[in-house]
């Protein structure tokens, strides 16, 4: 199932335990060096190949760390870096970091491949089982419940996304920590 991780030994009930891939915390994400088996991650839509290996966005690294697929170090020999350390670094760059992570985690747990968005959109989301077969079908904007959104900006983004023949989804993180999805479209008479 997880071809990107090396076998360590047999665990309880005959399940094979997996050794986490090693990552290094950087200013703009987490780098998985080329010495690690990164093909399994790239085939499932994680990271962007870079000269130094595979660069993961912070939300990708947080998700993979929470699933024990990767282990992150500072690169200075200081030991492992915690989930909270990575989240704090992410928050330095993006005040919406927690919302983006929760939405990313929710979409991934539902079986979607989620990639970085563009043009005011947080994520590109591929249909289940369709990653690598074409363009993303959905574009997702994430927001925390109660945070105001400018209707003009939302309408402009909707026009752009519909021009690309994609569906725009508004993902709202409510006060209970649940994500609610709304499909946006133009009102026509």
C-alpha cells in the first residue's frame, strides 16, 4: 500500500511496519532528500520535485507527519521536529495555516488528490482515481467560519474558474472544527 516506505519488520497480526521517510525542515516547506524513495509520494500527488529532492508544502508535511509517513528534522542534527514546530513555521508565512491544513487533511482523508492552487484559490482537487490523467476538476477556497469575504473578489474568482471549465468550491471550517463544502456558481435567469 505505501510503496514509498522501507520495510522494518513484522508487527502485530502480521502487518509490516514501515520506516518513515526522512525530511528536512526548510523556510518554505519540508524537503525529502533524493536518498529517500520518493516515487510513492510523487505518484500520489505529494510535493514538487526539486534539485535537492522532493519539496513538500507545509500542509502536506503536516498531513504526512500525522500519518507517520515522514519524520522531519531541522537538518542541523538537533533531532526530530514536532508537528507544532512545523505548524508554527507555516503560520509565520500564512495566517490561514491551520484552516488550510484542516481542509487539506479532510480532502485527503476523503480520497482526493490535493495540489497547490493559483489565482486566489487555495487548492486544486482531482477526482478520485483521476490524478495524472488530466487537469484538476475542482478549485477550492478555504475560509474559517465568520471570516468576511469580499463578494467582488469571490465573483471575479468564480468567473476565472468557470472560464477554465472547473467547479469552484468554498470550504468553510466551522467553529466545531468540521469542514463544510459549498459549490459556487453564477445565478442566471
